[in-house]
C-alpha cells in the first residue's frame, strides 16, 4: 500500500490528475472521520477535508517518498484541525467511544450482555459522559487521544504525525487517559450525591 501511494504521489506531483483523484478516494473518508471527531461539526469537517487536500496538492513537491504517505497526510489534517480549534477556542464534543489501552472499550465494561432498554439507556448515558469528558481535554491531549484510540495509531505513528518524540506522546496518552478517568469519576460522584429528581 505504501508503495502504491508513493507512486500515486509521484505521478500526481508530475501533473497526473487521475493519480491525485485516487489519493483523494483513498483518504477522504479517513480525513473526514479525523476532522469530525476533532471538530464535531459536519460542515467544518468537510471544509477541513477540502483544505487538507488543497494543502496536499500544493505541497506534493515536499512529500518525502521514504515516509508513509498516510503519516504525511494525517499530519496535514491533524495540524489543520488543531489550528481550527485554536482559532475558535470553543469546546467541541466528540461522538465516539474511547477505548482503554487493553483494547476493550468502556461500553464493554458494562455487566449486562443483553440489549435491554435499560442497557441501551446506560450505554447512551455512558457515551454522553465520555463525550463530555473529551470536550474538556486540553488541546495537547485531545489530538493524541483521538489518534491513539479512535484511529488506532501506534505511539510511533502518532509521534511521526505530530512530529514529537515517542516519549512525549506516551506521556500525553497516559495523562490524557488519567484526565478522562478523573473527569468521569467526578461526574459519577456528582450524580450519586445529586440525584436528578424524577
């Protein structure tokens, strides 16, 4: 796959529009999912996809064929989304489940294995708790958490995308998870001590 993408990038750099169209087809959905989970706005995510490919097209001459094309395009897309977040300085929610480091997600920790109406409510509430917790993640943790748990990237890959040492990424993943855990515990504690009147 890496060889194919490198070849397509080389052809696109030499003006082959069909090759560039193939690269767009390969990555448009992946970049959209990345952007949507970071920005949580469909229109902004679509805009980010267009901007990402515009930057890819205008910077093809800078692409190093010795590195994975996926790493390069994810770096462009991630940086673009981080720039958008910094400009807006608003809180965004993310419609996604966050997995723990062992590969089982938070929903999997629920005791019931049947899709009863009660479980569906619990799952929905759990998702809402996680989404709210992610909203409050500091910027520097948000991007690594999204790339690690939603895009299943290795620490090495995240380091390449964000242009940071693996040790820094490892620390940020750990701190991001701790931040989420504490936030979820605080919410749970608050609700137990402040039950919502029916």
